[in-house]
């Protein structure tokens, strides 16, 4: 049985995943965003989302989605690297 705290965390993850998918016009891949929201801390997902969203279109090489996933992995790696030392 889930506690209220677990349900609230789950709802936050789902809401963030839905928000990202809608913003990037990528609703068919909302489950990918949800997986990321479950795998990575909220602040890392949100940071990658905010930066990908703010990037001017002319500075994006592939797609906003690709930029988001790149930034997400970069920030997660930096966090893991910094906590090891």
C-alpha cells in the first residue's frame, strides 16, 4: 500500500513528464519522460527541461527533445562525479 507521500511523489513525476511532453510537442513519448522523472532527481529533470525550453530554436542542432536528454544525462553525470570525491 502506498503512503500519501509516495502518491504525491508519483503525481509530481507524472505531472512533470506530461508538462515536458506537451511543451516539446512529444506526447507520443510521454512514457520516456516519465521514466526519466522516476530515474533522476526532480531538480535535475527540471533543470534540463528549463534549459532546453529556454534555448533559442536557432541554437538547437537536432531537436529540443534531444537537447533535453543530453542535458539530463550531463547533469546526472556531473552530480554523480561530484558526489564521488
